[in-house]
C-alpha cells in the first residue's frame, strides 16, 4: 500500500484534530463539510473505513516516519574563479 508523505499526513491529522476540538467546544449538531472531507481523506490515505482508526494508523505511521530533511546551509564563502591560461 502506498503511504502519504509524512508532511501531508501530519497536516491532515493536525487540521482534522483542530477542527474536531473546535466543533466539540461549540458542539454543532452536524459536522462541517470540511471535517467530513478531512475524515474521508484520512481514511483513504490510511486504508481504513473509520476516522478514529485512521487517526490511530496515522499517528503510528508518523511516529515511525523519518525526520524531515533539513535544508542545506547556505554557502557562506564564494569560490574564486581561477583565470584560464591564454592560448600561445
């Protein structure tokens, strides 16, 4: 099974959990369309059918995902160009 990129999965989980917390605080009767879309995407991304199970799988995958690569440090020195010899 293909797995989503950890950064994409992290964004989905974070957004879903933040939206869920906000909905619990306001206790709306019907989840928002965005929450349904995120739940569906999490389920498809993790190969599950239940959003709670999708979150469990996503958290497990993220815990074992390699650390994100750091950007290489910018070069602080400039390379001097050596003059080319002139033809004789």
